[in-house]
C-alpha cells in the first residue's frame, strides 16, 4: 500500500489530465482522479482535421458497442477501432479521450492525447495507441513512455498496437458492414443457430436456413455478434466453415430481438 501511495504521489507531481465531459465542458484534474471519472470520458479532446494533401486518412466509424460515431485519424487506427468494436468484452470506447499533461526530457511542458481509452466488462481499463512500429520516432517514444508510466500508476493497461493482419482486417471490416441491429431477424437467427450446430460451409448453411438473400445478412450479423463463429484468420468465403458458438442460446437471440425493438446496441 505504501508503494502504491508513493507511485500515485509521483504521478500527481508528473502528470495531469484534461478531458471533455459529454456536455463539452473541459475539466482539468490531477492524474490520480482520472479513474474516478473515467465514465465521463465521452468526447474527443481534439478534432480530426481533413485537408488537401493530407498523408493520413481521418474519418468516423459508427460503433455498435456504444451506439455512436467514433473518430479515427488513420486507416491503422480505423482497423483497431473495428477490432475493438468486434471484441465482445469491450463495453466502452472513446477516441482521443484526454490530454495527458507532462514534462518532456528537455524540461518543457507538453501535452499528448492517446488514441483510445477502452473499458471492458470486467471493469479493467486500457489506453491504446495505434501506430506502425517502423514509423515511431523519438518524440513518439517519449510520449508513449510517459503514458505507460501514468497508466501503471493508476492500474490501467497501456499498449501500442502495430498494423493488424490484412486478412483479419478484411474479414472484420466485411462483418462490420452487418453490425447494425437492422441486419437481425429473430426467426432466421434461430434457424441459423440450429443449422450450424453441425459445422458446415457458410453458404450451405445459409441455404438450409432459407433464401440466402434473407439469411446471409442475419448470418453475418450473428458472426459479428459471435453467436456464430469461424476462423477469421482465413479469407471469409462461401466455403468458410461456420459453427454455432458453444455459448449461444435462445436467450441471446431474444435479447437481440429486444435490442432491435428498443433501439439498443450490443
């Protein structure tokens, strides 16, 4: 306990945080306070500019995990955002969630905004940066090191994610096209979960459950929800072997139907 107190004290001396509440009110707090207000981190602390000749590709992604748009500043960042949205354990995602106020190695004050703060269902919090490892410079390393120390002081995880596997990215982006609840149909979902109790090729199961024009969107939605599962390290195709997840049950199908009626997400 004494060691933890000393670590927090050093973090207080070294770091502060600035964030925006859901109403857009800016707050500046000692770093050790941030875990107490993590639920208030709802908006990015800075914009996502777009201009002619820009080398990165910013944009917005509708995340079904939180039911709203989340900004990204590069395609690598976008791919990580889709992966976080696909992760069933994630319950909260905010991009550019706060300014970390710190002092550089030269003694100059600077601020740094990591790419994401992520909350999981088990209560853990992770701070993530998306960066191709070969492009990381000295100034980046300084910011990453400081962010890692700050997160460790409050019991948060911190990681820098490199570019993801291209096949996994392509598969997750395809399934993300069916992430919205409008792609769900309770009757078709029930038939599909029954059909894929025996693992079989994707298109074979879609045809067994009904007209593929109607069953395929539901099938992809169930793959996104991970009630149906497949090996996404291999290119997704009509031959992909799909099976019903061991945890899938009728109650989850009923909950998805309820979410559709109530406009809920996740």
